[in-house]
C-alpha cells in the first residue's frame, strides 16, 4: 500500500480529529447522562438540585466582560507581533529578499493583530466591567 496518499489527506484527517471526534465524545457523554437520569426518574428517585443546576450550566455561556475582551485582545496582538518577528528573522536567516518573505508573513500577522485591536477597543466600550 502506498502511504504517499496520506500526505494530501493529512489536513482533512487533522480537522476530523480536532473537530469531529470531540463533538462525538461530548454527544455520547450527553446520551449516557440522559439515560442515567431517565432510569432514575423511572425508578421514582428524586433528582438532586445540584444535578439539575449542573445540566443547565453546561449550555450557559458567561457574559463578555471588559477584562476578558482586553485579555483576548492583548494575546492576539502578541501573536501578531510574534508572527511579524518570525517573518523578519526569517528574512535574515533564510537570506531571502524582503519583498518575497517578509511582506506576506506580515500580511498574515495583520489578521490576528486587527482582531486583537478590535477586542482591545471593545474592552473600553463594554458595559460589563467585571
């Protein structure tokens, strides 16, 4: 069997491993929890309030706060700066011309940088200061 076919399939296999497999495991866990609760209800056992509270907390997303927005923004700006620095050092190490190596990498670095800047700006306008 030729294993060379796995190379172009690797990104798709990785997406499946990162996205689909955890979703399937979480779905299986929910089904098992529902079966357990159904069996307890059928036997007439009362459900503790902690169980009901834990089930309702799983689907509730905490509200965005100014400190969380600021933290995410600073992290994304740091990632952007790190990518840009990688591009500039790649120029010196690899010996490539600046327009061929640095410009595309800095362009890629601009994407998380602009998203991070947006989060920093949102942190100033967020009413939840917690």
